[in-house]
C-alpha cells in the first residue's frame, strides 16, 4: 500500500474535485486534471496505466490552441474543454471514478 500512497492521494483528490467543485462537468474536469496530471506512468500500478493514459488523452486531445505565429493561446486542457459536450465530459468523469474504484479494489483498500 505504501508504494502507491501518492497514487491513492492523487486519485482521491481528483474524485473529490469532481464531486464538490462548482460548475458544469467541464469545470470539474479542469479541476480534476490537476492531481491526475501530477501522476506519472512509472508510479501507477501496471493494470491502471492504460485507463489513466486514456483519460489524460481525452482531457487534452485537441492539443494547445495556437495563433498564426505558433504561440500558445490556450493549453491543451482548456482547448479541449471548450469544445467537448456534456455527455463526453460525463463519460470522462465516470472513467475517473472507475479508475479510482479499480485502484481501491486491486489494492484492497
């Protein structure tokens, strides 16, 4: 358990932000992204890696928004959140919940 205590902390923090932050699902996903983005592939249990990578990809799939000169106008997260639908946001939020539950179940917490 101790090996994955930081993972547990970050996943729980993301889940807490999803559940308690004000705003629509996009606002709550922006908040949940912060602790999820602090995790690295090396510290995650191998069985969770693919799901975590999928979530992170879907949160930032559009990449940063750039102007004609190539300067970043909006981060990849912000650019993606500006265009996703509520149903997509709910699906990502559900997958974050499922990721946490898979972690808890696998680690017997």
